[in-house]
C-alpha cells in the first residue's frame, strides 16, 4: 500500500533526529564512539581469518567505519557550534550510514 511510505519516511526522520540531537551529544558522544569501536572490533576479528575474501570484507568494513567516525565527529561539531539546522540536514543520511555499517559488521 503506497500510503504507508510517508509514515515510514516520517518515522525514519524522527529516529534520525533523535539520534543526532539527543543520543549523539549524550556523554559527549561516548556511547556512539564506543559502539563504533565495538564494530571496529568485529572488523579486526574478521581480518584475522586466513581466507582472502574475509580480509577484503574487513577492509571495506573498516573504510565504512572510518566514514562513520568522520561523519559522527562532523555532526558533533555542528551541534556543539549551534548549527542545528545543518546537523539536522544530515540526520537521515547519518542514520542510514550507521545502520549500514552496523548491518555490515553483524553480517561479517
């Protein structure tokens, strides 16, 4: 049913706003950075396997986590500088990035 799409998009937007404006600043971002570190631990564990494909997977996951770390710091700086409009503009793509990085880590 096509009527559900706007509700789904709105719900994602609300979750993204909550992530960037409430959860990301919580404890100076410590919780989010700890979560990224947890995902990096998974990438490092995958890297230790002898199969070449696993190493490639770990490299791609590591690159995604690097992008996630950079985006996290950028959004934290925007919010800290009072540029909430710019931080909110990146909220939905940030939610998508953190979701894809986490999903990739858990599938690895």
